[in-house]
């Protein structure tokens, strides 16, 4: 339940305008092709420098190989926190005749601890979830379809007339009913951050920022309380 597939694409072209300033040469041509890359693994690549469809890529694998005429490696590597499978590889050209490649990646994710879910009422204890549960239970027991959009003009008085109130007390301590829940895009796999040792800033000798660069983790009062409650402070 709540199993989703995440689709994302990575685009690369042979134009050297997207490269770093210190690695850019005006008259140097960058082409696609398989080479022995020094920045990652090329086990899942074909001879054209692109991964084959269905390949399972992990952290450290080369996604698209780009090599310059002088032998410089401008390949694109998969991020260290990603694990994807190749869904589609497209090689085309723009209006100027320059080639570009698009690699579509797919990742199936099952719910895990830390993922966020929400109802249509934002987890608030309002009247809306109660009415939704009551209407949902009536639809499930009656076997009929109802128009339950929140943008209808149905008033509360018209809704109470459909309930056929008799004044009888419901002989139950609790009330249960079906409600609609949706999985949000806030997932623990995208937000997790961990590192042992990482790069330092050459001027201040402090850990660099940004999670993608294995930067340091700032601990505030709330993070400190989490470590104390977890028991990690005793180790």
C-alpha cells in the first residue's frame, strides 16, 4: 500500500558551456562515448557511453560519459544517495544540430519510517474528517456512489436531512470510518543526512555546507534533545 514510483531525468549535451569555468576551453569539442572514467564505475554502460535500459545504478556509477578531445573526463555521476534503474535513454539533437542525451530513471519506493502522509484536512481535528468518515461508512455499507467533492453547494442542513436522524444513541464507545489519505513527497530517504568525516573549508577549516558535498551537520537544541531521548548521548 502507498507504493510509488519516482521518475526523474538527467540531461547532458555536448556543448561545453555547462562545464566549469576552469575546465572550459572555447574550441574544444565534447563527445559522448565509453572511456575508462576515473570518477566512477562504468560497468552498466554500453559502447556508446549510455546505460542500457533496465540497468540498476547505484552510488558511484557513471550515468552519462562525456569526454573531451584532449582526454578530459566530463562525465555525469549518480548522486551518492540515489539508487535508480534506467527506464529510457534518448539521444537527439536541437535546432542548432548539437547532440544531447536524456536518461530517464525510475525508482520504486515503499513506505518507511519517517515518510509523511496526510488526509485531505491536513491532520486537523475538525468537523470535516468526522463528516468524511460518516459519509464514507454510509457509502460502504449502502453500496451506492455519492458525489463527495468539497466544492459542492451542499449545505449542512441538506446533509442532515440525508442522515435520517431518529434521536437514538449509538451504542458504541468509538466510531470508525474510512477516510482518504495521500502520500506526500516528504520522504525520509530524500532528507536523511549522515557523514563521518568530510571536506573542510580551506580558509576557516570548518566543514563545508550542502548535503550533496558531504557537508557538516549542525546540531541545535532540538537535535540535542533527540540525541538525549534516543540514548546516543550516553555512548
